[in-house]
């Protein structure tokens, strides 16, 4: 196993999995806050919300600028999850040696 393979297998893929989990937590938390299921003034909720926003907003911002507004529906987290999954699959196929190109 080369250094590049080790970096992909042990650093990049787990970070991408972690990012997907953080995006899902951010989505669920935003729904719970907007429907007043949980109170955003709660300290624990506030800390988790700030953490997920800090990690996801730099990636969601450019996607939100590209996507047209759809009323109250924000599809940017879904697009980001699809992009992260695509990158995970490409890196996984490179690691397995089955990558033949994008097209």
C-alpha cells in the first residue's frame, strides 16, 4: 500500500463520512429548530448548531449561490451529500485500482 493509498483509506474517506454525518445532523437540527421541537436558546443545542454550521456553511454557501431559490426548500445539503458521495466513490475506486475515468 502506497502513501497515497494510505492517505485515502485512513484520512480522506473517514473525513468524508464524518462530513456526511455532520450534514445530516445539521439538516435534522434545522428542522427541529424551525418546528419549535427544540429550543435554540438551549446551550447544548446552540453549541451543536454552531458547530454544524461552522463545518457546513463554507461548503453550502457556494451551492446556495448556484441553486435557484425554491421558496422555503433548501436543496443545497442534498446536493452536497451527493457530491461527497461521488467523491467517496471515486476515491474508493482509485484505492481499489478500478478507476478508469469519469466518462
